[in-house]
């Protein structure tokens, strides 16, 4: 992965954390890794546990970022959630998986737009 892509990803995740906190969520963990992959952000929204996939880009639209979440990615996210719940809590809890797409300025990486799509993994 290029250095620039890493910078874009880091800026996107920071913007996502700030967005969630500004909207009343409490961040539980970031970049949780296990055998199934990585969960970008785990947060609490009241009593709901929220697993957040973050997609960031510097293009002209958030659509491309949202479209990059493919069916195999959704399946992997479901496995990640189940693993996390068992490993951390030892049981199921009310939860959902959200997508946050972050559009950044190309040069400065300042946030242009954030889109929050709730519950992207069907029950």
C-alpha cells in the first residue's frame, strides 16, 4: 500500500471517529484485528454496539467508496462481528454494522463530506 493511501486511510478513520463522537457514540476500540480481518471502529450508540467499516477517498463522489463494499466484504464483516462478540463479551449483544464514507480534499485531506449508512449487513 502506498504511503499516500495510508495517509488517506488514517485521515478517513480519524474523521469517522470524530463524526461518531460528535453524534453521541462512544468509541470502544479501533482497528480490531483477528483471524477474519479487521474491524475499523467499534463504538457504542446508547445500548447498541456498532461495528463501523470506514471507506475514505479523495475522488469527486462518495458513491465509489460505498460501492467498494462487496458481498464478500459483507460476509467477512459478519464473521468479524460474531468473532468479536464471542472473544470480547462471550455472548451476543444488540449490534449493527454501519458504513462511514469520508470524502477528503485531494491535497489537504480536509474532510469535504461524511456519509453514514446504517445497518449494511442484513440480520
